[in-house]
């Protein structure tokens, strides 16, 4: 069984219980994000089903999210991390990252990566750096794939 997160941060709950996830709220945020603009709901849903997901909750309302695409042994990719704007500035992102970094399977990763446009300072606090050997890394990058699917 995969290790679970259930932690309190003041009035907030951080939990990896997928039954608590509020798909509509997450989709609303992610489908308007710079990294997944216009993602079709079925693709979004599949991404949730096939990832380790963590929600941030304030009472009954979900206010944040993160997911890890992983084999649970050697590699993980941190994706879709956000806290709703009205709940930012309280240390939630940092606490969410602390919870993630304490997971046993995360501690054993040979490589844990992510992409960000504007949160380098947050992730640097947890050991993330620019690519050590960018000449060894390759990618297929299709930033407008979801807009193309609409055509």
C-alpha cells in the first residue's frame, strides 16, 4: 500500500486521500493555468487517476493541490502544484512541500523533477536546482497541445 499523508497546518488539512479531492475545483484552476490551459476534462481525470495526489483543505473547501507522477521507486515528477490565491501567504505551499518531501518513496528517488515558471524560490528550499546536466536531458514539449485538440 502506498504511504499516505494526513497532516494539520493550523486550520488546514493536507491529505493524500483521493476520495476527498474536489475534481471540479482542481479542474477549474488547472484548465486556466499557464501549464495546462484548456486541458480536456477526460485527460485531466486520467492524470488524477494515475498519479499520487495531495489536496489542501480549509474546512470542507479544497484550496490547494499537488500531484506526483511516479513509479514509487526511482523517479517522480511533481506537477500541478497550486494554492488558491485567497489562501496564499500563509505558508501552505511550504508546508505542502514539507509533507511531500517526507514521503518514504520520495526520499528514495534517484531523480525528482518539476517545471515552474515562477516558484523557483519555493522549490530551491527543498533541494531542487536547475538541471545538473541539461545536455543529457531531452523532451518533447507541446505547450499548445490542448488548444490543438479543440480544433
